C-alpha cells in the first residue's frame, strides 16, 4: 500500500467483529438501524447533484461511488442496488471477504477490495461520489485522510462524510450511553477526543478545494425507537461538499 492514514489498532478492532457485520441483532445493530437514514440522505444528495429522480428504482445508475472504510458492505450493497457502480474499500481483509460473500449471496454487483483511499488516489482513480461514513474519527491523520478523500472526487462530483461531533452531549450519549449503559457498541469503539465538530470537518474539506454545502444531524427517538434526520448535529452528523467543475 501507499502511505496511508490507517490506524492499525482501529482496523484490528473492526476486523475482530467481521463475522457480525450482517447480524442485525449483533454489535452492528445500531448501524443496521440507522443505515436507511444514511442511504436516503446519500441518494437525495447525489440525485440533487447529478439531476436524478430520487424515487427512481435506478436512481444512481451510472454513477461511480467509492465507499471508503466500507466494512462488511452494509451501505455499499444498497447503493449498488440503486444502480451505482460501487467500489468498497477497506484495509481489513476479513471485512472485504464478508462484503464479497454478502454480495454473492444477494446477487448484488459491487466490487470490494483491501486497501485505502490513498491507494486509489495514487492509482489515478476518481469517482463521482466519495463516501467516508463514520471513518474519519478512526484514522491516524485527519487532514491527510480528508485530503485523499477530496482528491478522489471527480471534478463536479460529491463528497459525503459522516462522523460524531465533539460535544458533552456526544460523550454522554455516544460513549457513556451507547457503549457502557445500553451496550449498543463494544466498549472502546470510539475515542471522544477524535470526534470532530462540523466546523472542523468543513474547514478541513475546504482546505482541499471542495465547497461544503450542507449538513444534517442524525438523531435517535427512544419513544419511537427510530433514527431520523434532524437539524441537531450535537452527536451524529453528515456533511456534503462539492468539487468544482474542471
């Protein structure tokens, strides 16, 4: 691999859970629960950018999408079923194997490979849409990682990133609540000090030539037992940015 921003300990942590990626009641339960919200947001933003009908069955047909840190393909495969040409990239070989197996089992056309976004950029690959969902808080060098994600976007393309805000609220809910009280996630999944505020992430993206153009929070309603989009970015949030036309 080329010089990368991967954190070996973080990769090992998620690789150890590889067999549970597609267990909706396992350690990835929360991911499965809010994945439809992520999918709908990405579909809406990509369709707005590329003038597509978001309600169409092949809304993303012909668009190349890189899913950086794809894990077991939980987001990659639904995007592929919307017609996108999806490349899932992950540094953990066990995760890639799980994603490939799930693609085969479901008859979904998507490519998965072991590697990093730095490898893709060095090889000259560029994509209409680059996704880095819940990844940036696990890398060793935020600026370098963001720069590589930005470089991988084609002129006129779209970058979508998701992470957790560094607030007292996120510490209470995402660390204490999710990992220690509710045990939604294994303890140690996140390090609060690595969380980024929306302004910090937007500034990092802008420094690499893209224009941040929108953000949305993702919140959990315990009464309805449902995740949804919100203007509240205090804990989970997603951010989009556009690369200028050539």
